[in-house]
C-alpha cells in the first residue's frame, strides 16, 4: 500500500472542517488539491488568507487578493451526503472494489 492511499481525503472530495476558525460552521467545500507529503489539502472556499500583490504591469497599484490556504488534512472530515455532516470513514472492500465507508450510515464514497 502506498503512502498516498492512507489519506482519508482525496482530490474532488467534499469535506467539512473540524478545527480552526470555521469549526462548527457546517461549511463544506471541494478538495482542490492534496499535498500528501505535507499532509495538507487545499479546499475550495475555505481558509482564505489575504495575499498582497506586488506591483506589476498588470496591477500597477499592487493590491490584495484573497486566496485559499492549505490546511491540515487531520482537520478535515469527509462529508457524508446521507448523514449531512462530516464523518469518520472505514476502509472496506465491497464487490471487489476498495471504498471508504461512512462509519455511521454505511454510505460508500467510492462505489
Ligand atoms: Zn453517513
């Protein structure tokens, strides 16, 4: 088994956040990228940081943009569409296919 497959979050997953400023907000977002070696992920619409733009030809005045910052994968839970919340998952192999399964309702995420 590769190190990659041990992560419970993958690109394109819908996740919810369980720690930090947005904890308990019930906000969900799509995983845009996973950085397995850093155990971090970039989630659409979450954890915005303000970035200062340097003055360039395109932005002669410089400026500030808001951009998603990566966050620790351990702070993210897979969002279960049946439970309507972030859930812990188990790994199962059903019908010959490996999948992540909701520990609460049994929903298969990768089926
Ligand atoms: Zn569930």
